[in-house]
C-alpha cells in the first residue's frame, strides 16, 4: 500500500516534502510509510532525508501564560508610567504568584527599577514569553535559545520526538514498481538465464548463527585447569583406565586391606572380570612386607596381607591410583624430578544427592623431587589456587592413609564471604614411595580436588544433576559462557 503510493506519487511528482503530511494525505500509517521509505532508499529506488524533530508540550504554567500573559508583563503593567509605586502596594494588588515571578523577572529584564519603590525603566515592553508560547501552541518552530529559555522556566517539557523523512525523491534505481529479484538459483530461473537478474549480495548482513557443537561447562573448566597446570610446567598423566585393581588403587598407597573405604559400601567392585590379570611380582612382595611388618623406618600395620584382596578389580575411587602407577614407573629409571597432573573420572559408591553423584572428575597434581618440604606444598598450592582466582586459602590437618602430613584446603569465597572446603593434599608416605624403589631423599607433594565443585560455583548450578546425567539440558550447555578461570587472574 504505502510502497505503491510512494513510488506512484514520485512518478508524477518531483518530491514528497514531508513523510508525515504524505501519510495523512493518503490515509496511511506514518510508521509504515517510514519503513517503506527506508527500505526503498536502501535499494536506491528513492532518496530521502531523515528528519528528527523534538516536540514540546506546554506545562500548565506555560498554558496559563500563553492565555493570560506572563507575570513579568502584568507586573510591569501595574507600575505607573510615571512616578513610582511602593512594593507593598504591588504585592497587594497583584495575584501572589504573579507578584512572586514578576518581581524577579521584570527587574531581570530591566523593565523596572526595584527598591522599596518601583518605577519603570522603559515605557514599552513586549510580552515575548507569551508570544513564544503561543507560537509553540500553533506548532511553529522556535530557535534553540528560546526553547532552552522556556524549558529552564519550566513552561515547556519535552514530548515525544518525531522522526520521519523530508525531500523524498527518485533515486538512481527508481522504478514505479519494485522488482522482487530472486536470491537463489533455481531450476526455473535458470531456464530464463539470459534475463535473469539476481539480488545483490549483502556483504554486511550478519550470517545465521552457526549451529555448531558446544563444550560442556565441565569441559570448559577442565580446559582452564589444564592450561594452568601446563603453564606451571606439569605433564598430564594417562588416565584412560576407569577399571583398576585394588592393588594400585589402595595397596600401593599403603591403605590397609581392612580400611573402611575398601568396603563395597564405598567402592564399586567389578563382577567380570573380577580380578586383575597381572601385577609386578617383586613390587607386590615389597608392598605386602610394608603392610605386614613395615620397614623403611615404619612398623607397618601388623596384619596378614592377602593377595586376593589386592587382585580385586574396581572402578578407581581416585586418580591417585594413576599417580601410584606413574611413580612406580618413574622409580624404575634413573631418578628425574617430575610434575604430573590429571583430570579425569573417579567412582564412589556414595549416597546420591543434590551435590553428590556416584562419579565425579578428580583434579590431581603432584611434584616429585629430592628434598621437598611441607613449605613447598603450601607454596605450590598457594600459586595453583591463586591462578584459579582463589588467593586466600588456609589449611587444616587431616588424615589420608598415603600422606603424612595431610592438609585439607579451604578457599575464601569473596562473593559469599565464607570459607569453602576445596581440596585435600599431603606428602606421600615413605611406606608408599620406598617400596617403589624411589631414592630415599625423594619427596612427593600432592593434592586433589573435584572439578564439579568449582564448575557448579562458576556456572551457578544448584543441583549436580543439571550438570551431569540424563537431566542435562542442551540449551543450557549451548548458552553457557566461556570459563574465565586463569584468564582474569593472569
Ligand atoms: N586422593 C585424594 C582424594 O581422593 C586426594 C589427594 C591426592 C590427597 C593426593 C592427597 C594427595 O581426596
């Protein structure tokens, strides 16, 4: 409708001076006229000038002055042409609001001289305020200065801004009717290829958002953890075996066979294959020894160590099982210091609730070198966690069968104003390291934490089931922001 009207009108006329008037005259909606002008202009059918006009409404006071004249004019008129009048008399004869405004505005305009007695300074004045207001009421435009003046005196207030077009004329591609050009090559329009005119490419148009894959928040956080470890010079351990023997998961770590964690209430044991195929026999012998009767300055646990218990297959309960394999492998060659890390899944037969599942990802780091101390462990943890954005951490003594001393790590959550338990750490016991064959001055400092916990905090997840398992919503994954750990604090 509007398009035909505009293109048709320009066929016989030079220009449309004002889009608003044009819309009124042709009984069209001005918004639609504007949209059509914009689009036709884009295709070069027409040219037009965008116009933006502020409009104003008169305030009640403004309306009053427009009808009755300004207070300063009334004030002036009440002063005799010759001689003086006392200010008290003026106050008496004038309306209080007229007196109040008039007595400041009239002297300001140098119409009257004020004292206890008031006299005229000029004989004739023009009520410009009233005139300006009348002009505005008639829809005439005022200059900027006048508008500012009236606005400051609170006689007018801004109303809706008017936008439209003026000087609408034919453009370089003018035609009385818009041609809809094809944008695709189809069989039909190829049949007519000689006359085929395609729509031009719009290189400025934004493309469709790509429906590509999206990383899960756990993977995003894992990547950042990985980067931090790599920046600190750590190598990744191979963690591609969820199934582990009790030997590597517990025995090698000097965890006694009657330890409650080795119960099926805490650990998932495998039915098939229920036992491991092979273990390094000479090392198994040394582990048995250290459990039963100690050595390396230890008294051991004083119980009968059973091979069958060590053979049982399970789903690894911690990635420290991988650390024990790696340290054993390291002990075989001439000693070299190492920094290892891993981030992978572990399994525990736990009651499932809002924050716990039977599986989670463990982040594990360890440093193996001669003469390391508890001070090294504290320093490394401080560095590691500050790179994660947690610079305020503290430690509490705790117990692990494989570390001595052991420390629980808490971090201060600045946003919540509370301490959160964030990890566990310690120095691996000689009863674990020496049977492997590591030199006796070699110390290993190590720590572990879960990947889920920081991810839940970072991605504001209240229930772990929103993060892991069949209740995960793909939409949430798609929309989850990038992980900025280790970026902001770098
Ligand atoms: N394996 C421990 C856990 O499951 C973490 C840990 C790793 C503790 C290394 C001390 C040293 O919590």
